[in-house]
């Protein structure tokens, strides 16, 4: 199952991946994501993309939240 | 008297429970960050004080509302804690719970939203939680009040809540560090549980660090942390000490959840899935939001609010005014008293009270939006626009609250993470047209644009938002040097607001308006009336010779280029700074109008359609009211920024009104 990690944004809306790494993200945002239970190894789902290249909606442990596309691209996931 | 603090993650229903356990009422809504201040109420059974704190994810605060909660736990010493957890988000919520248990105070665990959880196929076993954590666990549905009886009866005897003896083993290197730090903490100091303090310090909690710094030299303590961290690194356990502590907790929570939760029937929140597919649709989302806003104004002005206001106006100007007149005559009151009551008080205060139906309907719809979960989606929809302007979408929640009143809206900005974004939101808030400005638009729109009232009023609100966005760009570029902003928002599940909650929160918002009618608007009306009744030539002078006319005449020349250079308009602006509602009551007094219809006729003679637009724009923008200035000062803690917010709005109002009026004239309008 040697899949190379890809950016979270490459997922098809509705599909999931497990987080491989989160790098180069604004530290405040990084902490807030950690508060919501977003860490390496956790399964995350891309729910949808907002209007005008706006934020993407994500789901992690049943919690829905949105962050900007630029920041979401810092999250690398493994698709199994 | 013992005080009990409510602590938990944001949007888990702490304030809902607070409202049922105490006889007070505080602001509730369906987004993270509704409560931004510490609220105190007394328990219904008299067992002590209950403290409602803003929601926190951890004891390490990021935003200002969170630091209120974190500081409370460190600096004050509550007798007991009620930790509210969301049963449908147990894993995330328990991370805070563990830290609260380590805090060592007697704790109750309120397992809230068990109804939401079971609708999503999640069953949580309270007995298992109770056994593992060693604290009483009570299932709750705080919105309906289910289970709050048990909480009250447990709190009745709060001394009987057993002390917590929860202790997690953090592994040898960390445990050694904890013990070493504990030894070095000053004995007998006013600090919470020493193991907890040690752990928080190791997690680099800035609040704890600051407190410790004020009491002792922290260098040796930090050295212990560093040693521990390098030991963890060399053993390849974790990269940093905070990460290690967190992972130990997470492991414990995972096994606890496996034991206490049955998620075999877990299913997605259907309603939320379906609504989000539509409401946050990439193309449909924004048009739908604009459509909802249009419906909001249509309902407020055309469909429901307007007709109700007309009925009320009929009563005030008819039976009430006549009745008061007859009564005064019967009592043999002087003509002075008669004029004061009928023209001053009933004319001035009544002229504003007429708009109560419209304002309450606006509040009702805003309350509905707040409680439904849609507010967070609006932030999501607006973020890309806001980002281009140098702010983030989260500022939109305060902005919408600002349509009701700017004061709570500025408080709501506390939940925004970055100081720069918070400051921008606060500074721009006065451009959000609050309900006090609404009577002015309603009045002028009824005179000059009778067939398009809702559209005319809506355009004022839109204009406010447009200028907020433009200035946001300018301020962000020149004052804050384009510091980047971040955006993250939790999207709570949608829910249908309960009628009881809706009525309650509408009343709480509208109450302030009625209170103002009885205080500042009443006082303003009496003073304005006296100034219009008296003049240099004595009492009961012709209006044009009154003090009010003299005073308004001083300002009038300045307003000439804006199209309303008469003393009547000029004299409304200064009292309007005290409270914007007074603008309309002043007009009622000046024009001696017996009812709204009479006032409309008078206004039609003094203003033209073009100058009325210019006047409405000026009122929209010209200055934050006194109460707003107060809260800006409090939240920014700076007179410089407070004066800046007053100054820029005055300049902006003058320029925009000038352009509207002169530009309109060039185009041949009148």
C-alpha cells in the first residue's frame, strides 16, 4: 500500500484520507486545528469547496469546520 | 458563598444550562464564541453563585474570550466545576475534561446533547465515564432543560461533591519533571493544584507562565522542561514536551471512548448534510444569502412590521395623545404642561415607539439566524470576499449582530483569533446600520419611496457594508501593513430554533430599546422640546426664534453643500450622538407633527428626494453613538483608536453625502 502523500485539496469532495503531515502552517491556525482534533494520523474528509476559491469544508471526528484553501493545501494526506 | 463555574468547549450549551439553573437570561446562539465574558448568576435553589465562562478548547487561550476563561481558573478559586461536554463530540471534549480533572476541584460532568448524539447513532454510557473518571456524570439536554433538575439537586449540597482524584501517568521522564517542578513551586502561594500547575507549565500555557513569573524566577523550571523534552526526543517518544503530554491524554481518551461509546450505528447528520449542500453551494450559496437578507427586510418593513407600526401609530397619535390632552385639561394643567406632555413627551417618545414592531421583527429574524446555525455558514460564504479586503469571514457574525445594536456586536468580536482582525472589526462596526438608525430610514423611505420601502432601506444597509469593506482594505493596507489574517470556523449542526428561546432572545435584544425609550429618549425629548419652546425672547416663542433654531442654525451652513442646510436637520445631529433614536423624536417635536402622517407631510416640504438620500447616508455613517464609543474604548483600551473611529466616520459621512447630493444635482435629479 505504498501510496505517496498528496495535498488534501486533491481529494474528491466527499472522500477521506489520513493526515500524513501538516507543515508550514500559521501557528495559531495549527493550534486551533489541534484543538479540533486534527493531527497526523487522523482521518479527514473533504466535504466541499466554497465559492470564489473560498474556504473548503472539512470533517474530522464528526466535526465540520472550514479553513482557507491556501492553508488546507498544507495538509498532506494518504489515500488508502 | 460557594461559586461554581461552568466550563467546556465552545457551543456545547453552557449558557443554555446557565439560563435554566439560574433565573437570569444570557445570550445563546448556535456558533462557537457566543459567550465572550464571564457571567454570574445565582442558582435557583440558593445553593450559591453560578459562573458562566466563554467556551475553551484547552486551557491555552488563543483569543480574548478564551483568555477570560483561562485566567478565571488560574486567578480565582471556584468551589466546584461543572464541565459540560457535547456527547456527539466526546473525544474532542474530553481533552479539556482531563485538564479540568487535573485541576483538582470537585467536578460534575454534564453530558449534554445526548439527544443530538443518539439521533446520530452515538450512544454514550454515563456509568462507564463515571467509573473511569471518578466524577458524577449526568446526561443532559440543556436546550429543553432535561436533566437540569438532577444537576440542581446535586449542587444543593455542593460540599458533598467528592473531590477529584484523577491522575494520569505521563511516563517516567515527564513524571520526574512534574515532581521536580512541584518541589520548586512556592509553598502556600495562591496557586491552584501544584501538579496541575506543573503540567500546564510543561505544556507552555502562557497564562501560567505569566503568573509564575510574577512570583518566582522561572528559569530553573523551564530548564527542567528542556531536559525532559530532550530526554523524550532521544527516546524517540515525541518531538516536543507539549506534544507528548497531549498524546498521553489522547491515548487515554481513545481507550475511554472505546469503552464508553457505541458508535456502531453512527450516521451523518442528515439535515445538516442536505442543508449545507444547498446553503453553502459554491454558486447558489451567496445569492441565497442575499435573498434571505431581502426577505428579512421585506418582512420587517413591508409584510409585517410596517402595517403593525401603522396600527401603533394610530393608537399613539389618536386615543393616547387625545386622552392625555383631555386628561390634562380636566386637571387644569397649564398650557406649558400641556405642550410638554403632548408635543414633547408623547410626540418625541411616541414618535420612536412607533417603530417598535419593526425593530422587534428585525430582532426576531436575527435571533432565528443566530440559533439555527446559519451564521457560521455566512462567515464561510463571505470569507473569500473578506480575505481580499484584508479581514476574515468570521467578522461577519459581529457585523450581522451589529444590525441589531453595535454594542454587543463589538463585544462579539472577541472571539476572533487575531488582534488585528479584532481591531478592524471593532473600528468598522459603526458602519453597520443598527436598529436605532432604522426609524430615520423608515420615515424617509415612507415619504419619498413609498412603493419601494424595503429596497430603499436595504440599500442603506448594503451601503454600510460596502463602505466597511472598502475602508477595511484601506485600513488594513495603511494602518496594519497587510498583516495576513487566518480563518477557521466550526460549522455546528443546523437545528430548528425553539419558539421559547426565540421569543426570549428577541425580548432581551428589544428590551434595551424600550429601556432607552424610557430614559435617554425621554430625557432627550424633554430637553429638545424645552429648547424649542424657549428662546432668547422668552417662553412659547415661534419655533424659528427658539434656542433650538439658533443652535441648529450654527451647524446648518456646514450642511448646506450636503443638501440639508436647514436648522431643523442641523439640530438633530448633536442629540443623535447620544442615541440615534433621538433624531426622529427631535423631528417629531420640531415639526409639531401629531402623527407619522403629519410628520411625513412636513418632511416632504423641507426635503427633496435627493436631499433625503443624502441625509439618510449622513445618518448611516456620521458617528458611533455614545454607548458604542464607550465600548470601543473599553475593547481597544485606547483613546487614540476611539477618536479615530469617531473621526473617520464623520469625514466619511461628509464626503459621501457631498458626493451623493452634488453628483445627483449634476445628473439633474432633485
